[in-house]
């Protein structure tokens, strides 16, 4: 397991794990307390087996870790990992926006909008008479 999510695939996998409301609830509880499976099950109102299955996925994503304390294992959030995930998501907002946007009609026919002022898409409107304003600036309606 990589400490910092570096690939898009890895980020998507982590977000898939977090997309489940129960797992998100587990993570929220574990951010405030280190808890065992029994305590988590009682607080969430689900079975211990269900909690264990959700914790397994959170562990595999590197978001929680377990620490044996006597007979029970107490779980806590890997805050470093969660912070790295937040940094990766924040980093996406810093990507330069293409001034021409992206083509939704022909997604496979793209050019790099950052090279020599080339447009991302050369699509034309199907019904130019329905376009309000200048066709180069308007939207389809």
C-alpha cells in the first residue's frame, strides 16, 4: 500500500470506499474516538459482522488501522493518509482550465487546448438558428 494516493485509480478506489454511508459514519466516529468493533456496532446500530466487513475495506484503503489492546482491537483513523487524500483532492483544483472547454459530442476527438491556441473541439451547432447571441460564445438551446 502506498502512503500517499498518487494515481487517479487509487484516488477513485479510496473515494469508492468512502462513498458508503456506513463506512463514512465509521470514519467520522473514529476521528473522535478509538473504538472496538462492538462499540462501533452499538453506536451505528448494525451487527458486529457488518462493522468488521466495513473496517476491512477501510483498512485496505489505508484509512484506518487496528491496535490490539488486551482482548479487543481498537481502531483509529490514519490521519496522515486522510490528509494526503485531502491534499490530492485540493491539488485537482489547481489544474489549469482549458479556455474552450471539452467536447461532449466527440469525446475521442480532442486536441491539446494548451498547444498553439488550438481548440479542444471543432464541433458546430446542429441548429445555429436556435443559438442566442454570437454562435462562438453561445450555448446550445
